[in-house]
């Protein structure tokens, strides 16, 4: 058959690039697509092109191809398929031409109805001159038209069943995924949303868990895309993710740090330390507050301050605008008092003790501003969910939360948003963290309790996850929360759909 046409290699090169990017072996691809590994190898080597585009489509979607990549792959497949079909059709063309030549007169015209020429010229010897390679022969015009119509029908068929391919091309829009993908959910739908966000340049782990980082990236994407900002991947956000019009790659921390120093020449170290604490120098950092407001960007400018500066959330996520705007605030007061306190920083590692030493005498329930440290008592190693504890060397109070995840209470203000007094706080050995396998603790940032009218459930708020429902009174009591601390609110947002606190 000779060398393969160049269209075969271009199609194969596209398949190879998708497979290498996905990091999948032929065996893994075979399991994901239901196509034999030997066939997959032939497609990628360029020795064969599948007759049905659906095979190539399954290959590409298993490798995580984007809609644009799928369109390009279909175009390359059509060209390769046309090159292959032209070779098959040439055989028919040659047969037809020979038949016409045998029925032709000596001068090349058709014979008359009166009968054959009594002395016809012999048919030309087809072996007298070599034919060009099959892939360089010119197809018959009628066969070319038929090929064009066939390719058009294929494209029409693909468009006609586009609804059925949504499951493969756009799974977020398929019945396989819920209407809203939100905080606390896990699985392939969350992973797909994360993959699409990463495709726009956003830095986040594609791990299938909708946690705080995913919430921040979804919120930033909605702001940049001029969508309704709720931190939930609903219908509008899903469609925008499949046809993004914005990029989320932004300044690296090193560039942010350098620019902060250049702008804040009078207090460079202080400014950098604050920005690092507030956002870890992430220009797209967003933190929600319990009252529905948010803090934005490098210096976490609150909504109220943002309005005073004449800016928008979109402006605040521009690192240059954010840094210069905060510098204007600093110039007026020579301090950073208009910004949130550093306890809103995202580091799960404790930054500094928040509680003060306990005075002599029995513990009471004092005002929040001069609350003493919790009293000493003892408890067993590896406290159970619901247990509050501290160590003799660390004044910070820790809480064992759902799934035995360890949280820390940043200060007395947050502590007394949840509990009435220090009763129930145990003192344990400093080795508890190693003994129980805790290598980090998450901050209960600005934690509080809330409830809406008409809903008997109580929700716990923190700036990492938003509102999480406490499913019943038993769970509420297990953590020792105070009914007197529950605030009434007209609405709660965002609420983690599957992130129950129990």
C-alpha cells in the first residue's frame, strides 16, 4: 500500500498528545474506553484510522480533552478518513475508467447504436505505464462529491445527537451531576469543575473534594466572568466553565511580594507580612464573612472599604490595583486599621496564641475582652469528636470536629461565639498531636452559630466552609455549643450541601 498519507500522522499525533498529557497507559485507556489496547496503539502510531469518529471521541474524552480539542480532533479525523476513502474509491474509479475505455471508439468517442466498430483499436495496456501511488491519484469528480456529502452527513449526525454526547463532552451539564455543585461535595462532578477551573489557569488541587480552595476559585471565576457570585457551580457557571472567556493565571507570590515592597517603601516588611498573612500573596484570594460580605485579593479588602475606594471585586483581584488601593488607605492613616485582622489568614497552622493566662481563682464566664484561659483538667489520649482541649504549653483551644479533623479556635472572641464558658476544656499532653496522628489543625475562622426563621436546624459558620448544618440536637449537644450563642439571620449563604457537622 505504500507510505501512509500525512493526514494519518496528523490525526495520530493529536491522539498521542492527548494520551501523554493525561498520563494514561494503553491498558488504562482500554479500560476507560472499551477499545482494545492493540487498536489504541495502532491509532496512535498512525498505521490505522478508525472508521467511526465515535471511537476517537471516546479516546479523547477519556484523556480529558476540552471542547476545542474535540473539534480539532474531529477535523483531523475527517481529513484522515477522506484520505483513506480516496484510496478505496480510486480502485472503483480505475475499474470504471477501464470499462469506459473498452466501450469507447478509436477516437475516444462512444460507439453508435448500429453496432461495434468492425475494426476497433485494441484496448490500451494498463501495465504499459506505472500508476502513481494511490494517495496521489485524483478521485473521480462524482466520487469526490459523494465523499463530501458523506462527511456532511457525519457532521450533521454528530450535531443531531449532541445532546447525547453532553454526558461525555460536558458531564457537569448531564443528569449525572447535580444541578448545583457546592461546598462539601465530593466525586467526579467536583473533579470536573476543578479540571475546568485549572484549565483557565487557576491554581488548585484537582482532587474531587469541594473545599475552601475550590470555593475561592469558583467565586473568583464568577467575579472575573461577570456572573452572579454565590460560590456555587450552578447552570450559568457550568456553561461559562465550558466556554471560558477569562484567564485565572495571575501574579506569582514572588512578584506580589516584590511589588508590595516597591509600593510600600516606608514599611515594606510590615506590608509584606500583612499581605502574606491575609492571602498568602494570592491575588485571587476570596474569604466570605458570616454576614454575606467578602474580603478580596492580596490585602483582603472588605466590601465596605472597597466601596469607599470606588472599586469592585473585579478591581480588587487585580494585584496592582489592590496594592495601590491599600497604599492609599495607609497613606491617610499610617496604619492598616481598615483591613481585617490577620486571624482570617488561611494557614491551618496556628500563628500565635490567642488566649491570655488565667488569673488565680475559679473560672467564671467573664466578658469576652478579658476572658481567662481554660481551667486544667485531664482526659484520655486521642480525644473523641466534640472534645475541646489544650496543652500545658499552648494556650490555644483545639476542637475535634467531624471525621476526627482537628480545628483550633484562634482567640477568645471566636471561642465565646460558640460556648458560654471554659467548662469542658481538657488539658492533655503535648504529645497528643503525634500520638493521634494530627499534623495540622484548621482554623475555625470567625466561627459562629446561626439559624433562620422556619428552620429548626442550627448551622456553624466559619470562613473556610461557609455555613454547615448541625443535623440534630444530639450533634449540637455533643460539641457543647451554647443555645444562647445562636444568632437569627434572614438567610444563610453559602451553605455546604453535603458538609454536615456531626
